[in-house]
């Protein structure tokens, strides 16, 4: 029997802030190693290493992963969407900044908010929630328009921004696929292994098809980046997040994830000297306000 708490205590708050810091740093780490490790090989290594660690963790704890429980169709779909999401993220980081990418990725909660009523009628949006979605969309659209003429990494920044938006939509679609399939009753470890295992195979195939060469030598920074993405983010932080979901109110946890783009903006500016524009800050504020309205409890 899982003990569930009705409020966020100090352990939950500390864990949440730590996870958001790691997730904000993840895009910066990927961007920092991009000149040494081709984007698709970096994404493939992330999923492959994460899947191996999840399997070893589950085996050590006696968690059954390969029983027949009708989760295969949903697992394959979730894994394919997960692979497409990180394909877009890592390819997009070649054209835009990590700071901008992390803001566009976190439009995912709105895809979930729009799609959940199709799965559960009880989760239809009210007037305030609809207003939140429109507000966030307006802010993101304004920030996206900056990719055609504003400061960035070059004239193709809008391609990276667009792939960031697509990755956010794919992340939301992955969540909906899990909720609408038999995966909703599976263990966190099994759900995560489906996503990492399937995406590892697809991303390796994409990397081979692209013809991108594997690096002969990596610097210490590149090794640290890959190790951080695989061990700390993909394995440890995701399992910690699933543990929080099992023990604390999910709606209250979700509201804290907007700390991630805040950390992403700050870390991108400090570690990579990326520009933070007024439009990007405005988009961050509107997305945060929108998520607050979407998750706002009715009176």
C-alpha cells in the first residue's frame, strides 16, 4: 500500500526544486557537448544508457518488467513519441539556444490540458483554464516570431524554435498516450523503460541513417555532459519524479515544473552566455500564468 500525502512537505519541495534545476541544466549540458558529439548520437546515448540503468535498477529490486499485461501497444506508441520528442530537441539545439528551447518545450502541459477531455470528460476546461491556454499561446507566438529577426544563433533560429514547439507537443502526446493506454496501471519503471528502450532503438537508427560519425575522442566536458544526461537526468531524476507522483498530489507537483524554464534561462545565460530577450521573458511569464490558470482549483 503506497502512503499518499495531502500536502507537499520539506522533502517534496526540496526534491522538486532539485529536479527542476537538473531539467533546466539538461539542455545546457546537451548544447555544450554538441560540437563534439553529433546531436542524434547524443540523444541515442542518453536513451540507451538510461534504459540500461532502469533495467538494472528494476532487476535489483525485483520489479517485473516483461510480464504479459497488455501494455505493449501503448508502450510502443509512447516510446516512438518519446524518440520523436528528443529527435526534435537535439536537432533543434543546433539552430537555437538552450534558453529558448527549454521555454518552448514547456508548452507540453497545454497539449495535455487540451487532450485530456478526450480521455476523461471530467477534465474538461472551464473558462479560466481556456483563458490560460490562450494567454500562453499568445506569449509563445510572440516569442517565436523573434526567431525570424531577433538575436540568436543565426538566421535559422526559427527552425530550432519550431522544433522546440514540436517537441513540447510530442511530450504532451506521450503523456496522453500513457494515460489512455494500459500503461496507466503499469509501474513507473516499466513505463520509463518502454520510453527509453524504444527510443534508443529508433534514435540509433536515425543516427546511423544521418551518417553522422561517432567521435574518436571526447573531452572531459563532453564525458561529463553525457554522464550527467544519462545517470543524473534520465535515470535518477525521472525515477525521483515518479516516486513523488506516487506519494504526493500530482496537481500540486505539476505547478512546480515551471521552475524548469526559469532555471534553464538563468543557466543558459550564465554558462553559455546566451541572450535573454524581453520577448523570451514575456513568453516565460505568460506560460507560467497559463499553467497556473489551467491548474487552478475552481472556487
